[in-house]
């Protein structure tokens, strides 16, 4: 897989484009579903990074089609739903890093972390 495509909200898409990524901005899950069906039909080998808020509202059938597509790797990226407390945000970030790298991290001041 040598291609990464980000699917996010319209307001966030330009930020990803400025970072040099191919990004598609969608306004709702209907637009997302149409776009995902196109990627599934093309059957290209790629990684899809989808905004978690959008992905969580997808129909079960399209999710199943994504999971069954052998040439697509799927990851979700954090959305903007609600504000997380500092502790929850740290735990979430720590879990994401551990999942991506296999390495557990600790923030300064936490148990097993340096507070110096």
C-alpha cells in the first residue's frame, strides 16, 4: 500500500491538503457513503484514514463492505466531538501511540513517568 487518502469534514480537508496529503472533505455520511463506494469499486491498494465522527455514523452495510475489501486498509482519525478532559485526552493519545507503534508511553507526572 503506497497511497494514503484522508476523508474528513469539509472544514478540515484543506489542512490535510496543506500537509501534502490527498484529502476529501464531505458534509455528511451520505456523501461519505458515495465516496467510499467509489473507492471500493476501484479496488485500488490504499490506506483510507476516515474522520471518526463520520465513520461512527456509517451504515453497517458500507462498514462491512470496507472491512471485506482486501485492498483497503482502514484507520480512523479523531474527530471533534465533545471536548475531552486533559486526563482523558492523554490516555487517548497514549493508547493511539501504543496501538500505532507498539510502545507504551507515559506523560510527565504520571505513574511510571518522570515528574522531573
